[in-house]
């Protein structure tokens, strides 16, 4: 991982890991995967950007044997530094089957705090199998259009909002070109898709300013970037999305069953400071 592009303060990482252990003990669940989902994962964090931690978890077997389904999200109170919440495994797999682009991004995050390696490998493989490019196409073009309308039509704009339009716009282009699911890392999108030297230089300068300025930094409209956004938004909104594909959900059902059965019955409560040898950190 490029720690300049994806900065994580060691003290904050330690706090995140401690919080994940505390969540496991409090809710009697197992965290299967935890990553960074926001600007630190995309690669354009400001010095004062918070940490957007997202995790996937599984309950013990009895939780799944109830007539009335239980709550399938866990949310920690927001702080000035941390935004931590997670999705239960069955919810996660159902969303993956529906083509949820946000979840697919999480699985490609360059900042991973915790992971059960075999589970993550299986889930990433299934994500590739059930990827629905037409769903992602609509998700990203709608996000780009909405953010453009709300944030980039004024005399002075928050510089970070350009990136919140550019990233979904480039993700739409990625899918339109048949390159598979869009990567989370913004630099990968730029490197693959932006060939115009002036536009590339303008984006590079925007990234430089964003990474060194505060989240609230304002600036004048960026003429070259504005022209690119307007042109591509207009073209993509008239373009035909990829054709829908039939999805076989058998692999998702199998992963749910195998993971829950491995979890079995509630274990003895872990201490928040107890080590987890299967964890992976990057």
C-alpha cells in the first residue's frame, strides 16, 4: 500500500482494531473483513479527513434460526475522527447478488484493517462471478450527475467535490469500456482512462491541493476538468448501459452456509486486547 496516497495514522489504526474487538465482544459476532471506504481508500484524503471504516460480520448459528430476523447492521456513534459501521453476512451477500457497487468497492479497498483470508478470497471470487455491470453503470452515472448538479455549478466550489464527481464518472467510463468492476483506487482509474496530457495535469494538481488542504478548501472552477465532466456526462447519459446478465446465486448461498456453520455456537467472550492470528493488515 502507498502510505502517502492512502495515509493511516498508526495510533488511529490501533484504535480501529481495538474498536473492532470491542464490537465483537459486545455483539457476540465475528468480524470477517474490515476496510477503509472513504477518501483514504480512494486516495485523496485531506489532512483532516476522517476514517470511514466498514466491516462485514457473521453471527453464531442460533441468530440465523429465528422466526423474526434480527438487526443486520452495527453502527458506532460518529466521532470527529471515526465513522465505523458494518453489515451482517446475509445482508452483504443479498446486496452483492443485487449488484451493489459500494460493496464491490469495499472488497477492492487498498486499506484493509482485518480479514479472514479464506473468506475474503471466496467473497472476492463470487463478486467477480455475479458482477452486474449495468447496475454499476447506473449507480455511478447517477452519482456523478447528482454531485455535479449539487456542488459544481457555483462561482466558488469546494475542491474536494470535483473528485466526488470525477471518481464516479471515471468508474462509469471503466464499466462502459468493459474493464470489469471499477477499482476503488482513484489513481488506477486516472492512469487507465485519462490520456489527454492537459487534463491529466489538471487532475494531478487537483489531487495535490486536495491532499494538502483542509476538507473545506474552496477554489475557482477548474476549466479543463469542467469541460471534460460536462462532455462525458452528456455522452454517457445518452449511452446504452451494458446488457443485464443472469446471475446464479448458488455460490452466495454456499458461502453463507459454510461461514455460519464454521462460526457455530457462541464462543467465550474475547477480550478487546486479545490477539487474532488470522487477521490481515495492509
